[in-house]
């Protein structure tokens, strides 16, 4: 009986030790999984440094400007932005769109602009590019033009890059970028932002081109290339 009790005591000790070893192995695996997850999260954060917000202006009942050919700005904005999105994603640049359909983000223009700025500020992208079309009293004025906030060094840098690329579409009609301190999005966004006016709907020649797939591809390609260059030159 003595030896039986002794054997049972050893068996219990062995079982306890085995349990401790199992728990240590399990905890080790958990620690390794935690470290892997933490590294993955860190990778995700660093990847967000490349994030871009594309903002097709207007939408819904707000058509924006109407071209001399009857074209509505909101439709051209969205088409160019969607093409640029595709090009950026192909280069592994993550993109957030403020809209991807013919909708306005608020029931008034002010609410719409506030919602767009909210998306920009909350997502904290490397750059925001707001896509628009221009118009002017003189019908002879044409060409893409980029605007940036007056007090933003990052915005100015991005505007320089994008304007240079857009000017290559028609070098004979190169325009200069412009600073602005009053446009709502430029003034209230707390991240680098530029407004790209892709062309003048008040110019018959340019309005006709802006509704074609070929020209929209050219504009979107120049915008996407400029965004990629800006991110590569300004990433940490």
C-alpha cells in the first residue's frame, strides 16, 4: 500500500509538471502570435503614410459648372477621379473616395463641404486631391490649373508637381499654379490638399475634349503620376 501511494504521488507530480510545460508552450505561442500581430499593425500604419483621398467635386443636385456643350462638371469630376483611383491602386497606393456615385454628401452645399473635409481630416492621408472643372468669362481661356492653400508648404510642393505634369499635356498652353486662402476645402483641411481644375468648360475646344474617354485618361494619368511622385519624394 505504501508503494502504491508513493507511485500515485509521483504520477500526480508528473501530471502537474506536464501541465506546466503545456501552459508555458501555449503562452509562448500566444506571445509569438501577439508579436506577429503587432508587427502587422505596425506595417499597416506605415502603409497609411501613402494613403490618398480623391475628392470628385459636386454631385447629386449640385451639378457644378455647366459647359458650353451642356456637359455637367460633377460627371467629369467623378470619371476622372475613378480613373485616377484605378491607376493609384495599381501602384499599391491606397485610396479613399469622398464619393463614388452621383450623390451629394449633404443636403446643402455647406454640409456637403463639411462632410468632405471631415473625411479628409479623419483619414489623415498623405495628400488630398480635389477634382474640379473651371470656367471663366473669357471663352478663350483654357488649360488645367492647380490650387493650394496659401500657408501650406506641403500643398505648394504637391501643386508644383501636379501642375508640371498637367502642363505636359499641352506644353503650348502651360499654366501656373495658384495659392488661395479662401476656398473652403483648402482652408479647413488639416492635411496637405490641392484642388485640380482639369480644364475650362467655358472653352468650347476644351469642353469637347473633357467629355471624351481619351482626354479623361490623359488628365487622370497626369494627376496619378503627380500624386505618386509627391508621395515617393515626401514619404518618411
